[in-house]
């Protein structure tokens, strides 16, 4: 599947129009429903392959992938399978039972990890994940997301010393949707 075909499938299946409140608290007339692309094997497999390629290209020394729960777990698993790199899950908060871990999956302090994420808006969720990973002694320099909404997330991460790489930018997807609507309208 080409990048263009993958983008079109994301637009067709996951780009919703309406009145939405985002995690950041902002209102938006459009929303990318990540579960519509993370729960479809065809899309998830293609995204995992693209994420693995991007990790290999922009963070070739990474020994592990990290994905924030819940949204990026399927993506991290798919990228892990495509790349052969193990992954860890970053919980939103330390669990109160069992092992009481914030990070799930084995790792060694000092390891270089690459974060993966579904959709980045303000970068708040990824900033929290970066903090949790660094507190555990892991090195984080790069995050790769499926879609950058282009609403400040990249700058917020840059302030933490983390580069954001996006498979797709919101502007590209919105333009693709507009073109498709004009062709069918």
C-alpha cells in the first residue's frame, strides 16, 4: 500500500466532521478517530510497517518502542512486529496493584526508545509519556505519530528535546478530503 493509498483510507474511514472536544480541551470541526484506523487489520498492518520504517530511518539506534496507553498500544505492537524491536507500554499513571508499574514490559535504564503515538495535537499526552520514560532512566529523543494535527505538539515536544516525525499532517488529510468531496460533489 502506498502512502497516498494509506492516507486516503485514513481519510475515508477515520476523519469525522462535526463538533468535537479534543483531549487538549480545544474544540474542532473535525476529528480523527484513531480507533477506526487502529482496529482495522489492513490499516494497522500498513501503519505498523510505516512506523517501523520511520523509526529505522530517524532513530536507527533505538532498541525499544514505547507507546502510551491506550491509544498507541496497538500501533506500538504493530510497529514492534514489523521492526522486530520490543515495545513497552506507558500507562497514564502508576497502577495501584500487582507490580505497581507505570511502564509495562522489560527494559534497562539507559536504553534508547522511540515513542509512537496516534494523533498529536498539543503534545500533552506525549510530554507526559516522555517524562515517565525519562524518570525510569530511558533515553527519548524522537516520537513518531500517525497524524500531526499541526496545533503546537511539535513545538511542545521540541522544548523537551524530542523531535516529532509524522507519517501524515492534518493539512494534507484535510486537503485530500476536500478534493475527494469536490470530485464527488
